[in-house]
């Protein structure tokens, strides 16, 4: 099993550009999450999903959007990129709420 | 609301010795999970160990054990026989469990992390 995969690994955006961060898991987990990690900090939740077709906002959702059309995929969309969105983005999945979350390798995004 | 506190910004340990990384937490959820993750310099987040709030025994996974003291709201990570490859950032985290109610939907709340350096 590949677990949780994320693409791309690195990306540089100009202010105002948009992009989609891809996340796929092959563990048949219902719960999926997007976090961002700023330098020297823990992770903050952007959006989460409890199953296909069901998503909701986390702590820091502004400037992002998500969709969940299948169990496996949970893409994160950045619209009108801003320097404040420079961060490392992690996707994670979990079998159920409160159980261990397994993380993808992360996407390092720089907005200039 | 949940809060995780890791009071040790950095820790040093000699290779082959044991080390304890401190974690205290605060929550109003009656049922919750506690987790430790390792983040090496390469950046990935690696799940190490899990403790449920109603588990009777402390969790162990190989060289990792979780010293869970519910009354003191602490969940310290003990690494035995440290290895050079253990040098990394370590995060303590918690999440509400399914029967906790509320709408946290399993969000992980992280501490600020502890950088562990293992010396040869």
C-alpha cells in the first residue's frame, strides 16, 4: 500500500495565481484532513472531510477550498495565492475520528 | 477546546540512553486520544504511538512507550536506547474520540514540538 500520497512535492507560485494540491489515500479511510505547518510550529487544520461528498472548515480555511468526490481523493484548492499561504501542506487520513492519522509526505509551497 | 503543551523546546541525549519528552494536555472531552509524531529533518510526519483515554495500560511500540497519567493530564513519550536516527522534532497531539460528542471531527491539536538531538 502507498498510504497517503501528495503531489506536487514543491511549488513556487506568484501572488494571485491558483493551484490544486492533490491528495490520495489507498487505505479506504473515511476521514481526511488538510493541515498547514508554518516554520517552527505545529500543524493547523485547514479543512476536513468525513466521507465522500462531506467537507467542512477547520481552523484556518480562508483562501482555500476542497472537494471530496471519492473516498480516495481530497484535493485542496488555493485561489488567489498570497505570501501568507507560504507553508508546508500535509494531507492526512484516519480510519475513524480520534484514531491515528497517517500523513502524506507534504507539499512545500512558496508564494512570491 | 483542546490544548497541548510541550515545555521542552530542545532535549539532548547520549546514544543508547533513555529520554523522556514531556507533554501535558487540557480538554473538556470525556473521551480522547493522545498521539506522538516524529518529524525528521526530511519533513514527513511519522506516527509513533497512540493512547486512548480509557485504555487501562500505557501504550508501547517497540522502543517507544507513552507514560499516561490521566489525573495529571500528562502523556510523556519515553524513548529507550536512543539511536542517532531518533534525532528529530517530536510532536504531541490529541483528538476527541467518537463518543465525545461535539463537532471536532477528529481534528488533531498539536503542541509546539520538542527537538531531540542524540549525541554519539
